[in-house]
C-alpha cells in the first residue's frame, strides 16, 4: 500500500523519485495532479501542492482535490512537508519541526468555504472530527527516528499555525499567534490536516524553518536568506523522507481521533 507525500514551496519534485510525471486524477472538487512511483524503495503517491513552477500560490491550492485524490488512490497515510516561518525564537533556521498540534481557528479553505468535504445538510458522511492530537503518532515516530539517524536537527513537537496567504503576517498578528503557543506558521497545511482527519487518513506534518516571522527578531530575516533556505529545504526533506518511509509500518497506521457521524440518529 502506498504512502502519500505532499510537498510545497521549493520541492516541486522529489529528488530520487522513480516514476511517471504528474497526471490528473478526477475528483468531485476538480483534478489533482499526482505522480505515482517509488521513493526510497517505497510505493508513493506524490502531490506538489503548488505545482511545477509554483503555478498556484497558497490562495489557489486545491486542498480538497489533493486529499480526495489520495483517498481515491487508497494511500495508507500521508506525510506533508512545508517551509515555514518560526514564531518561537528558539527555533533554529534550517531546522525541522515534527508538529504535534494545530492552530487553525478559522477552519476555512482559501476560497472562503468551510474546510470540509461534506458541507451539505443531511449528508450521511458529515460529522465531527474529535481528537486529542491531530497528527498520527505512527507517522511521527519514523520521521523523528529518521532525523536522528541522519543527523538532521528536528524538534519533537510544536504547534503548527495556519495563516491565510498570499501575504505574510503583521507583527501584531504574529504576537497573537505566539501568545496562542504557535511554534511556526505557513499558509497551506491547516486545510490538509483537517481534511485528512475528516477522511480518517493518518497524517503527519514536517516543517522546515526558513525565516523568523515578522517581529520575532529585532531584524527581519533577509529575503535572500529566506530564498536560500527554501532551496536548501528540498534536499533536507528528501533525505529525511528517504530514511523515514521504509520505517513506516503501514499495518500500524491509524487515523487521529474519530469522526462522529449522525447517519444513525
């Protein structure tokens, strides 16, 4: 059974991936572009959320189509990666964060709709996603082990903060997120986390710190440094994923929490 991989800014293709190029997969929410093949000897299904050449800004990413395609292709679980801005000043730039919590109170997709596959009243598939932690331990553990084995600095735990793009955040907004306990922010992984949870699909999220968010440090991270680290993130993500994927026990994967549905009410 395949593992799904979602990559973002800077990682439009996986170094070492063996398989075909992106192909459209039809879903009720439009086509998702998906590459199927092998990576590190593991069967994978890869989605580049921004597509080649960063065709889609964060405000245009097709989250429902992407996750629906992975469900249709029956992946056992999904590992997503994202470059992110550090809100916690103790996060070192160029290091990884294996998130274990989520801050996404708006719970909406980029176009403004509620973040759900099932918005229609009476749909028997609708329900409440109820969980203690939104990220699957059986996916987090291989990522942490891979970082240790490869000598890559990775923080075990942290709160991912989803922010709406395409603009970056003000100092006041970042202060509010810091007060809420957010570790790092980016503009795409909130909907992915929620939709995977609703689809009962085990999901993990790995972040790579490319800059300090607005106001975290006295001096802003230079844009040139941000771009340099985005480029460097590709090899780091690929190295950790190449070590982590063979460690995943697909039989041990389980969704985070439960979805309580009302079809029997």
